[in-house]
C-alpha cells in the first residue's frame, strides 16, 4: 500500500559494508505520529534528506520502498 509521508531525519550507516538508512518520518494524514524504519540503499532514492516529500510502499507495515514524491 502506497502512502504519502514526510521524512524528518535521516541517519545513514554501514552494515557489513552496505549503506543503510535509519529514517524518521510521518505519514501526511498522521503528522503528529513520528515513525522510524531502517532501509537498505537499494530500496530508497539517492541522498534522502529531512524535509523530503515521499511515497512509502509497505506490506503489512514493513517498508518495501521509499520514492521521492514528484
């Protein structure tokens, strides 16, 4: 299910030499609920930043992909 969201903070880190991101975000229809997820660089656009408007694809509340909106 695709949902629009805003990224609030991004913490990049390496795990076994692979780039991952810890993402803090809120869905646009729930702006007061801050959520957190970790995602591999292969499942998100390059150089994610706080303030980015995104579309999050999730299955059973597990994020599969994050794409920049627009």
